[in-house]
C-alpha cells in the first residue's frame, strides 16, 4: 500500500499549485481520500477530503473557497487544486486515505503518503 504525492514547489503569494496523489497496491475507490498538512513547528492538520464517489467534499475553514479536492477512481488518484496561496499555506502536504470514513470528513487516516513540500513566499 503506497500513496505517492507530487506537485509541490515554491510559489509566490496569490499563485496556484496542483497536488496529485497516486494510490497503488490496493483499490481505494471505496474509501475517503484527502489531504493533511504540517507547517514547520506545528502539528499535522486536516486540509480537505473527498468521499468515495466524488459526491461530497469537506474543507478546513482556512482553505475554503481557495482549495478544491477531487479524485479520479479510474486512476486511483486524488488531487488538490490550490489557488490564491498564502504564506500560511507553507507546509508539507500529505495524501491520506481513511478506510472507515463513509463521507469526506477525514479525521483518522489509515494510510499516509510521503508528503510534498509547498512553499509560499510573500
């Protein structure tokens, strides 16, 4: 079971990035997928989640209206489109899967990817 995230990088405030995550080793099409992040010196926090069939999404208040999470089950992939990035979005972003979550409110991921760094400069 592996989650491979990509798409991180350095961007100026107000810019955009799109993160991608590929799930391999197991069919994740029935499970909630999403993203967490960890800023320097802080704990990991939930960012966004999407349910198994892309019908519901859930976001942290800090990213609502700026970030969009989606998935493509045919490819076992989940995406995070990040617009209007702010310096406080700087963090390592982790792709996650929660097996027991029927909706999109991921709180206890069962699987974590390796993380991809997003750096936003002001």
